[in-house]
C-alpha cells in the first residue's frame, strides 16, 4: 500500500527515517525508481541483485516510511496547454497563526499553483505557476493571489527556456553507488 502525500499544511504521517535505516539495496531501489517509476518489480529486483519478494517488501517499506512519497508522470506543459509558466515571489504584510493557515488553504485551492514554498530572505513564499497564456496568468495574479489576505507584494519571473530539469533528487548517500563527499 503506497503512502499518500499529506495535504498542504499538514505534517507528514511518518517522519523521515534516519539515513542509517537505508542500506545499499534501498539506495539502489530509489535510483531505479527515480529513473523509471513504472519499472516492474522483476526488473528492479534484477537490476539491484535481489529476488522479487524481498525487493517488493523493501519497496513497500520505503513507501510506508515515507521515503517514497508517491509516483507520477512528467507531462509536457505546452502539450497540455500550459505553456505560460512563472516563478512568483510573494511578500506577506503580516503573519499570524490564522493568516498563515488561511494563506496555506487559499494557495491549496488554486490549481495553477503547481508548487509553493515558504522561504527565508527578502520574500516569504516562492510559487511555481502554470497557465495557458499571459491573460490567464494575469487573472491568477489579480483575482486569486492578490485577493489572499495579507499578500503585500507579488513579483513574477517568466520561464523563457528550460536548461535543466531533474527527474528526481540527487542520491548522495554512500550506498547509492556514488563516492561519499
């Protein structure tokens, strides 16, 4: 049974395991799944040097621990009509417990906000927004983002060209087949 991602603004159900809980087979499984999340268990088992049953148990354990948060397909934004993309920085006027929760709730209701991160520095949040075109994007900014109580400033940087977009995370653990740093 795979673990579902926690709703926005809630703590994960299972705390992340300590790195010591992951052995070389776990790291290899993660590497294979990041390359191809649709790989069959038999293929994964063969590639990492385990039989199918232990490989399947390890994958299930990694899901239950929350190391594997889920599986998904990467889509071409332009092919599905979302070719206008931007990174948006927000500055909040004031932050209290209730305004923070309202911000989280309202951002969660905007489907065009693909990702939202609370950050340190000169602004409070960074959003990745996907829209059909500049008019649709403008509507998102003026009728959704700027309507959230406490939003003081909205600034946009539009994506012009993607140079690199990683499929997964760098597996820097010693057992991932890479030298320790």
